[in-house]
């Protein structure tokens, strides 16, 4: 409850005799719809806090079209806002701007104190387009903006098993692990990469007044040798012993067993079928074209040949699957002995 006292005092101070004017968010023609959503969210937020608010249409009635056009372009310039609204009863104004880059919606909102000609606070957020949480982020940011609260930040900690890997956040290079960042609430695309390793990209959420910690494990590309900068993770250090070989997964063992069984079955039934065929051919009377063997012997030979063929097919499939899982085991255990790494 103690943390809520400053916000309550701020709200009471703002609402005492203040009239809020909400200006249409300045956005390109292609983003007018999203801009209108932001404007509506600000108006709804003001009504929810029981503030006296003038919407854009009511503001237009107070000034000339030229003045309103200038007011919309004032953005973070409080002196510009005060000049455009001079002679009116509006004491506080919310302006905004919306644009985008390749990956993000770029939202900025400003809370102006017209009487004091000061910028009270602002919202500056980059919302990933792929995250599909634009409206939610706007609704979370508006109440604090109207109360005059400076936007809270969160902490993001990024680490990796490779100390010289390069870390990028929303496409901007930040540094090498470990790093600690103070960021505005939202979702951030974090990418970590290094030569000889498979790059990893994750979408991480940063919440206000909270810490988000993420450790990235980079895997060597098959056939590549690790550099000397590979850091041991705590789990590996606690093991206390170097690994002499590679640990095979259960699917690898199972498929290996199927491969052996299929090979044995194919060999046995192939030999039986071959012997039966040879016996039947030895009893062939070339003059009459009649075999001396029985029908049962012929059917047994066909059955053995069929089982042998099916076993050879199973052998091929199981051998390929075993090789694939073996490579996966090698890739996911880059700290195995060098002799094992040569298996791919």
C-alpha cells in the first residue's frame, strides 16, 4: 500500500480543476487506424480515472484548423502546445506519435502541463509487430501517463556458455555476455551468435520493476572445433570429471538395436531362401521343366525371401535413422572428447 501513495497524491493533484485535452496521435496515413486506437485508449483511460477530458473533436472546436494542425505536430514540444492552446481552459494535454521500423511499432506519448509549460512525463515504447500485443501495451502505459508517473523500467540479464558471443537486442548490437540492461516494459528479440556456433534467437518479456534472466547455450556446428573461450556452466563444473566419450540417447540405442536385429534377420532368412532356391534348382528336369521339390518347399522359399527383403528394407531405414540421431547426440554434446566429435 505504501507504494501506491505517491500515485494517489499525483492523481489528486492532477484532477483538481484540470482539464485534459487529447490530441489525435500523429501517424502516417497507412497507420491511421492504429493511431486512432491509441487516441481512443487515452480517452477511455481518462474517463476511467474520472478526469475532465476533451476529445480531439472538442479541441478542434476551441481552436482554428491551423492551430489544431500545429498542435498535432507539436509532439514533445511543450512551448508549442502552450502557444497553440493559449486562451483556452485546457490545462493539460496528451500528444502522441506513431511510426514503425522493420520489426517494431514505435509509440511515443507525452503529458504536457500547459499552465507550467513543462513536460510531465512520457511513454516511449518499441513494440514488436510479431508479438501482437500492441493494444495491450498501450492500455498498460496509459494510466501511468495520465497520472504523471514516469514510466517504470525492468532489468534484463543475458548470459551464455560462450563468453565472446555477440548479443543483439531488437537488431542492435549490445555487447558480449554477461550483460545487464535496464529496459522499458515490453517484448524484446534477443539474438546471440558467434562463428562456428549455431545462432539462437529468443523473444523475451521485460516487466516493470522485475528482473528477467536468460542463459543461452550455443551449440557447435557439426565438424567445428570449440575455441578456448568456451565457459564451463556450473553443472559441468560440479561433475568434477572430464567426459571420456559421448552419451548416446535412448532413441539412438533403440534404433541401433533395430538396425542389428534387422541385419541378423535379413542375413538368416536370406541364407535360408538362397539354400531353398538352390535345392529346387538342382531338382529341375530340363527336358520336362518340372521341379522335383514339393509345393511346400517352394512356398517356404518364397516366404523366406519375402522376410529377407523386408528385413533389408528395415535395416536401411533403421541405419539412416540411427545415423541421424547419432549426429544429433554429437551436436548437442559439444564438450565431448575430440575423437567422438569426428563421428559426423
